[in-house]
C-alpha cells in the first residue's frame, strides 16, 4: 500500500496515497520489499514511476530479513537498481 506521511501538530499522520495533485508535495517514496526476487523487482519498478511523478527520492525498505544471506541479496539487488536501501529489521535487532 502506498501512503502519504507527514508531520502535524498532533504527531505523524499517514493517509492512503491515491493521487498526486498540485496541492500535495511528496518528497520521499518508501517502497517495502521482502527478500524475494519478485518483491525486489516490483520495488525497483517503482523508481521510474516515482520519477514520472517528480518524487525526488525513493527508498527501498528491506522487510522480513531472516539472516545475512537475505541482507546481502537485497543489498546487491538494490545497488544494481540504484535504489537506496534501509533495513527496518536491523533496527529491531539492536
């Protein structure tokens, strides 16, 4: 699911992302991917879509990493796809 995330006076807000318009400013698109080729391939396909919508930054979020092999595979794949990668599971393991 794609969503718009912004900070308001009451904290962080998330709303389903349905469209872009001139009244919206999206500066980062987070794409959640799992360590399966189809999932990573789908995440990589989001990059040209984000560029078409003039979203300046896209980050792949690595999810459900089970070990070093998954992490290495995702790191290599996203390096070839020129997508920055961030791992949520590495923060949870600390």
